[in-house]
C-alpha cells in the first residue's frame, strides 16, 4: 500500500502534483518540504510518496536506488492509487531521479488521460562529470508536456550544456538563478534558495493552468 504525504493547496486548487523524491533524500527532506509549501501557496496540492528502497531506509534497510527504469512500475502504481481516490487534473513529477522516472512514465501509451503533464525539479541530464552520458530518451519519448526547473550551474546539466541540447518543443525550461542541483545558489549570490524554489513552484502552478486551458 502506498503511503502519501499530502500538502493541501491554499485557496483555489489548480491541480495536484504527485511528487517523487530524489535518489538520496526522502519525501520529507528539506527540499521537498520547502517546495511543497511554495507550491501550496501557488495553488497546487502536492502529494508525495516514496519508492520502496527509500521507504526501507526508515527501518534501517539502507540500499542504493535501483536503475531508474526499474522504478517506473512503482511510480505507475502510486499514480494509479492516487487517481483512484481523487478528482481533477494531475501532474506527475519529482526531484532529480523522481523527475526522470516521471518522464519515463509519461512516455507510456496507457497513462491515464487525467495526467496532464510532468514537472521535473533538477533533471539529471547526465551524471556529474560525464556529460557524454546523456539521459535524453525519456524527454524525447514524452507523451505529455513537461516543465523542467533547472539550476543554472547544476552539475547534472548546467545552462550552457542544456541550452545546446536539442530538446522537444513540449519541454519548457525554467532557469533558477545560480542554482545547483537542489536549485540553491551560492552564499554570495543575490538569489536565494527560497526564491528559486518559489519561482519553480509558481512556474509549476502556471504550467498547470495553461494545460487545463489547453494553451500549452
């Protein structure tokens, strides 16, 4: 049974974002908590869940994440469980690994039509230091529009690298000022972590509104 961590939208709800965590941090990590708070303020309900390997960490059974391809079924099961108990438009997404798995799921032909789009927070375009090992196939195979909020200096794909890539027209990029993989800027930057997370959350909420209006 999938356990969800829910953050209700403040005011009128635009959509629900079903959000998966990154490779090494749980669904209640500071990143996930802060982003969920900003998303709720922007009118997005956020429903978080954990892959089995991460849930096992809570009982002391620590193990590394499996290959992303092996997590697609778990994400599909979580999406199915949530869709069965809810109404309204849904976005799927995640932090880093979670966003990559969401993009893989969004390439499936039998994805529920209520899933309107994908939100990736720090997409892992390639492993750090290995820019020749690109992970573009999930984006090329998308059957839903996607929004990627990416830090300008993300070691998994910085602005210079990503802007040189041939991405599908259905992929929209939001650049977070001086952000690293967690979207956080350096200490001397005029940008702030909360500011970048708020920008990502606001963009996700606006993205949901555009999808609902058929304007994307």
